[in-house]
C-alpha cells in the first residue's frame, strides 16, 4: 500500500534461484513496502553498500566465490555505518559449529536451506522492527544531548568569551598572562563554533522543506571562495576554477553557501601548503555537477560514506582527531534538502605506495532547464 514504511533488504547469494526464492518469501510480510538489492558474493555485497544502498536487513549465503559469507559479515560489522544492520545467514551449511561461528561474528539469525518462507519473513520483520526502534532511540538520545549542550553551553561560553576579552584589555598584563588569555579565548571560540554547528545540524534534521529560489551556482561558489579566502591564504593554496555555462538552479542561498564552504574548507584543510584545490561546474545530461577536488591524503574507499555522518571526520577516519565532524554532515543534509546528491571519492592512486591520494566531492543537482 502507498504510504506504508519501506523495508530495504540486501540479498547476497551466488544462485539467482535462491535470491528469487528469498524475495518471494519476504513478500509474505504484510503492511510494508519492500525494496530489494542483490549481489552474487561478498565483494559485490560490499560494493552495493558502498554505492549508498542502506538496507534494513542483510541476508547472505555462506559458501560463495571471491568473498564468502563469514568474511562479508565481518566487514559489515567493522563498519561504523553498517554494524547495527540485522545480518542473517541463509545456508545449507548446517551444524552447531557453523551456527556458532555465524552468531559469534555478529549474525542475528542462522536459517538453514530449505527454509519455510513464513519463518524467514517473520524473522526479518521482527529484527527490522527492533532495528528501527534502536535507531530511533539512538537518534532521539543524540538530539537530546545536542539540544542540552547547545542551550546550556551558550550562556557559559558567551560569559567566558566576554570576560576574557575584557581581561585581555587590562593594563599591566605580562606576556605570559596575555598568552594564557589568548589560549582561553581561542578554546572558547572553538567550543562556541561546535555549539552553533550542533544547533544548526539539529535544525536541518528537523527541516523537511526549504523555500528555494533560482540562483546562479557560479556566483554562490564565488561567495564561498571569498568566505574561505583566509584559510587558503594561510597555506598559500591556489584555487583553480572552471565554470561551464549551466542554467540557474533552485536553492536556499544562505544554506547552499554554507554547504559549499563546509566542503571547500575541508579540501583546504587536507591540501598540503602550496597545493591546489580545483573547482568545476559542468552539465551532465539532465544534471548539474559541481566538484571540489583537493590534493590531500584521500579517504579509503570503504570509508567514504562514513565521513558524512555526524562526529565522523576525514581526520578521524585517518586516525587523527582534528575537527568537529559536523561540517560534512551539515553539507550533505543541505544538499539532500535541495533534492541533490553529495558524494565523495578518492580520485587517484600513488603508484609507489598504492594508496589513494586526494579526494573529490561532487554536488549533483537536477537541471531544471531541458
């Protein structure tokens, strides 16, 4: 029925007939829309997840070529994005030992072939509902924490910043005391920036509609470049632009500039001093593509989706701890509200180290003019 919640399921099995049988079985679930994605082995399963398909349940065979079900399950459970997704083994490989292995590595169910369609459907439904409840509780908890932090920290930080400014103007301060006050002020401003970003992200998460007006994308990008000018100047980073002629797009001007600045400053942060950041705007069939490309360390391909999650940064992914982890989450939410898509990829491989170098962020928007 139209309007029913949708259960998304990833089915991984090297036998097409089994995948079809699983689809038919899951369709016994009533009162829910169903959306399926399929793969023939673990390697393809990971690729489906990395492409952006976020299932509510994963059903996998064990004995498959290239990557078996056990290894596939382990990789899913290692991911920050996918580790809570209910994972089922559906296999002819029975026995207590095999069941024990599957459950120990994170599966919530172990169903042997041949299976009863009603049992499979009921198992999927019960675990998905539990997963949704857990996800909603976690989301509510995070929002509550951010709300309390934003409200309570605001007044305190304003007092710290205000009184520190007054103290810095005092006569007779030693250079050492002046340095202490400078450090206090700098730290307080960083916390205030985090507080404002937290509040803004909460606002965006509770926003389903923006008032959009036609605007020139290249003009918005130029404003974002001016906003980020000082950060680029401090590292002597050159920004190279290439704008193709494209139609105007429907945007919320202030929010879109905020999204572009977030991604641009991320690129500047990870580009080495004296490096270059490349910006381009082009039309690709019925879409407008806006790209920001840096010369930084890149992001591992299996972690690209994580960097758009709140409190996960490129630096965190690379085992550093600089940044709040909110800027890219804010940018993605803004782009989502514009019916666009924001993606990232590491765009090249160093032939000596065989590691990704640099990252490219693509904003994709529907083209209104045909």
